[in-house]
């Protein structure tokens, strides 16, 4: 009976957060990767808000709590209307550790009217002692190139995932073991092996209470089978077979590729929301919009290079992202897609660069800093003819005749049930 009361109390905290459309989480510190320390006890929870229904799923690791708070309804562009400038900030392997970067960027997002996508690595919710539950394709059970977690790391990461979702952010997946290169890397996996990896990533999210022995902890406030609609593959490898598997499993987008700053199309039935190449000050070639790639081009494989150059390197990344933003904002308005990791490479200057970019762009007129889910929702709401017209614009190319003229063709009426369509009579 006591355990039941504790469980009920912890669940009501999540319901109350959702009902109030607030950004509250159960706790305020989390991280990626193993993190030593014991989890603290559950705190007292407020009474549930009236009218909120929660349906636990499986062992209670996840729960259906209704529609996601702070998820805007996309609208179809009207004739002559200039498209907004979308910017997506996304994080690979999202988890909370002693650096507290997950919680930091949640706060930065709230300060700047932004939402983001967090690609969770499933093994961050799997304790080290249960590692053999993971059966990675082409590797022995319990193998992982990024390790597993402990009770404190799992608790902290769960706290951030709860709060992030309640704030309108998206929880995607970065899969599990992060195997790259040859000898069993994801680039060598079959469609069936990708489906196994995706299924396991889901299972670790849907069964963390059992796997970690955290029977009284509050559930994640979403149904992961419905929440999970997109991903980024480790090292951007294995995209072809991943897309085939993802399409079969009902995913809606993939962001594992490299592209120019142009409007997206669909590939294998999924929106291709790849990261992009942007101007790289002082360099001949352009650079991919990801912190890891800046590091490789600046300090090689040394994650902490020349201390005297680290601030300059961070400034280079920030200026590259801002130049890419300006090129799209003043040009074709193609969505800008940025990918990062919760890491302190080169003195944390890449995290500073992202922080400063968010503050610089997300509050500008006609700019929307959104998750991939929100971008996919908006794309799906548009007249296909409008999107096709937008794809005719090259990198940085604004319509020669102006946006009002370029977008003047009246879009086809949206089918009933699609955002922007007439209300359905009942």
C-alpha cells in the first residue's frame, strides 16, 4: 500500500505539470553518459489537476497524458505570404550528466521562445548491470561504444526528458550503441537489423522502471510509440537502410544526411531534414552545421586542442552558423538545421557558440526556432505546389520578383482535417 501511494504521488506531479502547461520537471539536474551517485527520494507532489486523464503504458515507464503542451498548430501559407524562417537546434545522444548541459539548454530555449529536438540514446536509460539486455546487431550482447548509465544518471536524464516534453520539445532517438565505421558499424546494417535497433531503443525507454528497479519513479508523460517520429544515425552512417526501416515503422523524417541550404523534399517517404553546409569564415570550403565537424576541422581528433585557440574556434562556429542563418533569412528562407552534442569539446566553446546563436536569431521577426516534429507538421500542412515552388530557389536566392509575387498563386484548399482547412462539421 505504501508503495502504491508513493507511485500515485509521483505520477500526479507529471499530470499537474502537463495540466498547467508549465516547464516543470521532476528534479532539475541530468546528463548524458555514466554518472556516479545515488538517486534522491521522490519529493512530495501536488494534487492532480481536474479533468486530466493519465493512462499508464506497460510497466508504467511511460504514460499517455493527452496532447503535448506548447505544440503549435501549423497553418497553411496564404497566397502571397512569405514563409517563416525555421531554425532547428538538435542534440545527439541527449542525456544529463555532471555538465548539466541538457538542463542548461532547456533554460536557454525557454528564454528565447524556442523548442528543440533531443535525440535520446536508449542505453542512457539502461543500467550498467543490465547491459546484456542490449543485443546490438553484429556485436555481442552488452556491447556499446558509448557505455551505459547508473541510477543517478538515469534519474537525472529522466527528469530532463519529462520537463523537455512538457515544454513542447521533441524526444527523438539516437539509437543505442553508436557503432561507427567498419566491422559492424551502422553503415553495414541491414533493414532488419535497423528495425531491431529501433525496437530496442524504444524498449529501453518503455521499460526503464523495470530495468533500473525504479518502481516508484514518475513515468515519462508520453507514449513513445507515438512520440518517436524521427532520428539521426550515428556518424551519419547507414542512412539508406535506416530510411527503409524507418518508413516501414511509420517515421516521418530523417536528419542523417548532408545538404545545402535549400528547401527539403521527401526521400523514401520521409522528410529529408538533413544538416547543411554553411559559410566557414577564413576557409575555402563550407562547413557542416554540427559541433563535432567544426572540432575535427579545427583541432582534429583532439577534443581539447590548443587552449589559446579555443575561444577563436568557438567564435568561428558561431559566426558560421550566423552567416548560414543570414543567408537563408535574407534569401530563400530554407529551414536551417543545426546538430550538436552535450559535450565540452575545446573548453566548451562550441556550447557557447550555440548559446550565442540561439540568443541572436530566435527572437528576430518571422523566425521560429522549432523541433523537427514542428517543422515536419508545418511542411505536411502546406500545399505541395507551394513547397515545390520553394524548392526552385537556390542557396541564398530570394525571389527576384519579391515574395508577394513569387507566392501569389492561390494554394489549393487544404483537405479537411489538415491544419488550415475548414472546420469539419459534425
